[in-house]
C-alpha cells in the first residue's frame, strides 16, 4: 500500500535543499531516515549522481535505503538517447516540436485546429471510414514529447500522424494570417517539410518502433509483473 505523506515546496533543487526538506518532513510524521527501505527518483544528475546525488546522501545515513531506477524510465532515456544519434530522427523531433509550439501558441489557432479536426472526423463518418461508439473519436491533444516521460515520444508521433491533415490546415492559415513575416516564413518552411516523403517515412517508422517499446513500457509499469534477475556467486 502506498500513501502520500506530503507535498513540500523547496526554494531550489540543489541536493542539500532536497535532502533538508526530506529530513525535516519525516519527524513530523514520527518517521526517520532509519525507517527508509527504498528510494525512487527521476534520472536528473542531482538525484542519481554516484558521488553527491540525493540518493547517495540518503544512503550514507541509511544503508537500507536502496535505490532502483525505474525500469520504464531507464528504457525511455536509453531509447531517446540512441534514437537521437540518428540525425534524421533528431531533425524529426525538432520539427514536430516546433510545429506543435506554433499551433499551441494561441487560443485562436487551437480553435482553428479543433474546427478542422471536427470537420475531418465528420467527413470520415459520412464516408464510413470511422464508426461511432462510446469512447471513440475522442479529441486528441497536441502533446509534446519529453525525454524523461516514458511513452511521450510515441504519443506525440502517433497523434501527429492522426492529426496530420488538420495540422497542415492550420499551418496554411498561419502562412496567410500571421502578423509577423518571420512567423509566416517559419510556418511556410514547416509546411513544406511536412510534404517531403522522408519526413512522412520517418514519422511512420518511429511511430512503429516506439509502439513496440511502448508495450514493453506498459508491462514494466504493471504491479503484477516480477522481473527475474540472474544471480551469480563468484569465488
């Protein structure tokens, strides 16, 4: 059973400040570091540092406070790092992120995007390409990918493909209606890039690859799964 103790505001995220916040909080609930049996943090250096990281400072005061980095989080960080070594993938991530930033930068564009999506869904329903039902045809979000959030790249690419037509519609409107020439030029550049075969190919390729690892990520998050680790005894 997991229970939330408290949410604490800190002035900064230095290791010393984070440790002080934890040490000062525990006695308020009649707890101490000696009771700690496990630690779990994200992959930030101030958390996971092998010398001065928060987990090591806690471990120095409580040897039983073992830290195991979330397997799904490790998989996500490794996958993103390896993928970005490919220049084409790195360019795709930047392109998708920039386009989502333009579309999400104003309420007007979001309204135009929703209206375009509504029209395309209605058209697909009329043509029999979509079916109606409970939970179907839900509004998709313009979710941005985050290197430290598992599954976010898959969701970002997948939604981008599903909303591709509406994204092009809004980019076209930005080209015509944006106030600044710089913004119109950016929208035109992104619009042209989206129509290149290599970009479409990379979108589908990365979506399919990340779909595989996304299923593994889901399995790693299930409480019912127990990972069997090999144990070796050495003389």
